[in-house]
């Protein structure tokens, strides 16, 4: 799956090489920073939050249809990990 905005290629496991001007990249970077700050405040205990518009856009581009109430589970192992409860489109 490529990024639907900048067409940057997927490298592996939802890691996309966005262009420098891609607003999805900017949104994902901001979300990653916010998730990291919240994980640090919670002593790296995981938490759940609503999916972001950028996550929704990427899921739709990959053929998944997240519900309006879709949640992201953010956890920390060595790297931040996100699990989103979206299902493939029928």
C-alpha cells in the first residue's frame, strides 16, 4: 500500500516512506509524539484513544473500513505499537 496523498511506498508493517511535503506524514509524526508523551506520563502503560484522521485515511487506502467509534490501542515495547480495530471491507 502506498500513501494515498504522496504515493510514498510502504516499506514494511505500515511504515511508509512519505515525501517531505505530505500532510499525512506530518499528522502521523504529531500523533507519534503525542502518544509518546502520554506513554511517558503513564509510565509506559498502554492506553486507548480514538483513531486519527490520518490513521483512518491510511486504513481506507489499505482496504479496511474503520467504524466511526474505532479505537487505537497504543502500547510500548521497544517501539510504540498501535492496534486499530478496523476490519477489511466486505
